[in-house]
């Protein structure tokens, strides 16, 4: 499929609307042809000149769509009945998936290989439209290929009746659940859901690669070890259960291997690990650059900093900087290579400008949002960097999210 045919922009400013009296209303049910996929877990349909962002459909289907929200420039709806199904449609493995279910999964009704094709098209469209860079990325599957039994971190809401649950899509309504098929089995969600929970504090569950299980509420452990041990290759990370860690059980090794291979590190390099967390990338980078090299880990989260200080207490070539990237990066004098793995909102112009002042020979960008990544990438390209490679990893299967790794090199 061609990316520009498969993906539609979701910018509300690009949508023209009919007169107010002719607009669709919440609760209306219309029959539409489902069009291209758009960034955000929905597909585009049109009805009498109005654009509808539809969940639970697939391109090419004919469906009854119930309107769920109408804003100034956006109409949203759920495909509640499929009249003509796509060959890519499958029966969702989880009975909580669908218009009346929880909002945790967007694509359970889509064949897993086609999910990855759609995500690749979304990446390509975002880069073409926002960064003005043409690319044709592949989104690679990771173990487990089924797209189930992968999530090691879960954040549950509590219903007014004390039931464990997840929020419905774009809602504060809690959908009570008795299991979650994308979570790892060791989390034992059936046992958690069998309990009646008091209060409205969220329940957080974390399972380490070494099999430890921690349950927390309000940032405090209520069962299990207060430190988890994550093993990634030759490195062991002792981290707080509340500190950020990649949620897919294959993500740490997958991303370290992909990012480090793109960095083209040399012995003695000075490397910045921006938004470095507990040091997932820093550990392997420090091994490669050796004792004459330096790794500058910059992180603002206090829990992650505490973990990093313990992990690298005996590593003299790892320097930990607590604070925001924009406040700490300008303090460094020599930077040869930069790795950044920002939050979903991206790095932003201030951080990118600070990166560019150091003129690193290589920048490797790890992102869970192709739109913010494309926005930041445009700054790099406009400043004379070339995007040499981009690849996606399906580290959020059954959802609309995708992890992307891109390499930029400075042109001489």
C-alpha cells in the first residue's frame, strides 16, 4: 500500500465543516465507507461533507457508525456494526475490546501483520507532511509475535464500586475487567480483579524480567519487592517499580541493540544520553566508549536518578546530571554523539537547538510518537543533518502506538 493512500492527516485545521445546523450530533447513527487510517488509532470516513474519525473500523469497510463526540472541528464515532468486512478483520481475542469496552487497545480487530503495515504508513505520512522527508520504514514485530502477553507495566483505575478496571476510550468511565490479554501472565490480573478496592487511588502493577511482581498505590508499594531487577544483556538494573521502564518485555533489549548499532560509537567518545531514565542505554554505551570515553546521562525524574546513581556508582565514565535537558545540556563542553528518548510530546525546539549547538556527528532519536518525532526531525534536517535510517518496532501491539528509531548524521 502507498503511504499517502493509506493515511489521512488528522489536523483539524485541514477539515472544512458544513453549517452548524447540518452537523452530526452525538448519538446519530450513519452508514459510511471507512477510509484511510490516521495517526491516533482511528480511520477517516466522510458523511455529507463531514469528516468522522472512526474507531474499530478498517479501510475499505462499510459500517454503521455511532457518533460519540462533536467538537468545533472534529466529529468522532465508533463502528458499531460492520456491513462489509475487510479481509484484514479478525475476531478480537479479548472480550473487552470494541466500542463498549475499555480504551486500552485500538487494533485488536485487525490482523497483526496488517497492524504493522498501518503503523509504517503512519510514520511515513507524518514525516512526509511534517518533516518534509520521504521515507518508507518497516515496522518490525518482536517476541511474542501474537501481540499478546507483552505488557509488564499496567496502571489500573478503580470504579466507584471498588472494581479494578481501565478507562473507556476518551472517557473517565471505568470499565471493570477480570483480565487483560496484553499484560504478562505473571501480573495475575484475575487475582487483582477479584479484590474489592477502597478509595480511588490507581493500582499500579510492575513485573520485572527476573520475575518479581510489585503492586503499588499512590506511588507506594503495597506488595512485592520495593526494588525490581531488570536484566538486559550483560547488565542488571535495580530500579524503583514507580520509575519509568519500557513496558514491552522485549523492548529493552530490542531498543538497546537498535539504538547502539546506529550510534556508530568509537572508543573515547563523549556521548549524551538525554532523558536517560535509569540508564538503559547508558550501560551499554559506557561499555563501548571505554574508560577514556564519557557518558552524560541527563534525567529530571528523581526516582530514575536515584536508580541511576545506584546502578552506576562504580562506573567512573558515567556522569549523571539531574535536571531538565534544556538546563543541563548547555553546561557540557564536548559532545560527539547524542541519543535522545524523550516523552511522547517530543524534545521540542529549545532542546533541539541546544543539541545542534554541540554539532554532534551522529544523533539517534528513539520515539513512541511519530508526529512529535517528525516535528523535531524537521529542525535537524533544516540544520544540515541527514536522516540516514528509520525503523519502527511494534512494541505496543494491539494499540495504535509504535516505537521508532531514527539516525541523523551531520553533513560536512
